C-alpha cells in the first residue's frame, strides 16, 4: 500500500501511528488554520487496532502549499486483501484551505479516488463538517441529520425564548441547591474523573454502542493536548456529588456538545437542563456565538431526541449534517455482498445504491 509518500501528484497519505507522522498532521492542520476541534488527533485516536488504522490525506498545490487535510480510518475487510475508508466519529472529512476553490476541490476528490483505486479501497463513507466540504464531492451526498444550533450572544433573548416549563426546570434546580461548574483550558484531573464517573455510568445504563465508550485516559489526553478546544461542565448536588456532566468541544465561535450523562437517581432535580442552560450562559459571556447541541437518532424532525434538543432553540435554524458514500470498486463490492448472504447482490446495488446502512457488507444481521 502506497502510504507515506506523495504517490499521486501532490496527494500524500500518512499513517498516524508514530510521533513523526502525528506532528506532521498537526503542522498541516495549523498551516491551513483549522479551528475545528473535530480534527484534533487525540479526539480521533480512539479506536486504532489491528483492523483499522488512523490515516491522513494531505494535499498540496503546485507551490507545495497545503490546501487540504483529511483524517480517515483505513479498515481491513476481513478474509480479503481489500480495505475500505470511513471518517472518524464526528464532523470532519477534508478541511480545506479558504483559498481552495471549486475546481481545485474537484481535483482533490479525483486524485483521492485514484489513490483508492491503486490501493484496493472498495468503498468510502465520510462524515462531513459544517463548512461546505461536501459541495463538490464526487460520490453520493446524503442528508443525514438536522443538528440543533442556536445563537447565544443575547442571553435575555435566549431566556425569554424558553418555554415556561424549561425556565421552571432551571429554577427548580437552583432552589434545590445544585451547583454548576465549567472548567476550560485548565481542567483539574479530579474534574475529569468526576465527568467520567457520570458519563460511563450513563453509557452502561443505556447499553450504548461501542463507539460511545472511551477510556478515562482518552479524555485526559484530549484535555492535556488541546487546552483551548475542550471544556467540562459539571452539576453537583447539595452533598457535592457529581450528578450531570458534559464534555464540550470549543472552536473560535462555537460550543459543541460532545459526550455527557446524568445520574438517573437525580432526574427529578432537572440537572441536565440546569447544566445546558448554565453552559449556554457561560459560553455567551465568554465570547462564543453559537451552541450546537447536535441532532437526533434519525433524520427526522419528529425524532424524540431532536425535539428534546430543539426546545432550547425553537426559532433558530438547524444546521444540516451530510454524509458521503461511494462505491469505488463495484465488482468487489458485489462479491462482498454475496459473501454476507445478499441474494442478487448486483440488483441490490442497482436498487439501493449507497442508501441505508453503508457499506452494506458491514451491516450486522
């Protein structure tokens, strides 16, 4: 596999498995002024193993200036010599230099496709960011979620826009003596531990999928290496016990909900509402413009989780989240479908394309 050298014109693919490569990746992000926390190496480095390797595609123009950086997981397809590509969890895909125009972006996708063909890559699944990097993608672009985001620069407007029930939940938490803390830039180890205690308990209670589980060391590494791109919000009860928490990601203008949880024994105290509203107030007072809570579990505005989040910003426009799907080698993709028991695999592809679970040969039955 051609990894580690500029194999197609100015496209270079590196494996982020050693200190030299990781430093090169971080320098590349800095050179294109990438402000998004979703590209931080420590955030992405959560599931490397023998089956998948975290890589980065770095694209340079003719002057050898870096114009695009794209992290991705290179995954082995079991019992074959083939691979597929998927974005790490979050909002990423390629981060483009602001001067990288339409035709240049199309050339980037074309060269990446050629690299895939030369390296036995069968399919690609991308989770795009919110900066328009999906616009000239050469595969299928699929609207995947409505993400709730609100402008938080005017606290009075935000507060008056809340339903009476939401305001009452916040007041109830205050009267019960709940205490809110937000730690940013300098996050004490004991606060990370308090966050983790509530977060991991919530994951266990919900029987969360593996991608939502992370170790304590994972969060410590993010905090230690990205001091301006993460924060932890905590709510303590009247005895000093942590009962609700959120790990936030921070960009120049946005506070993002990332992962969190609430102790189910304290739901009636409304600590989650107290945490979110308090975090919104903190973010606005500290110069941020937006708070992104995220989306639901499905691409529907009737989704219950979406509706819960939407109550905080009922009159603000949602942010569309897109994914990209592409079959690079249809012949092998068909064979892989046959191997997992898909009858009439060719017809299945013609009918379904890249819709639904993708790539379909990885769907658990």
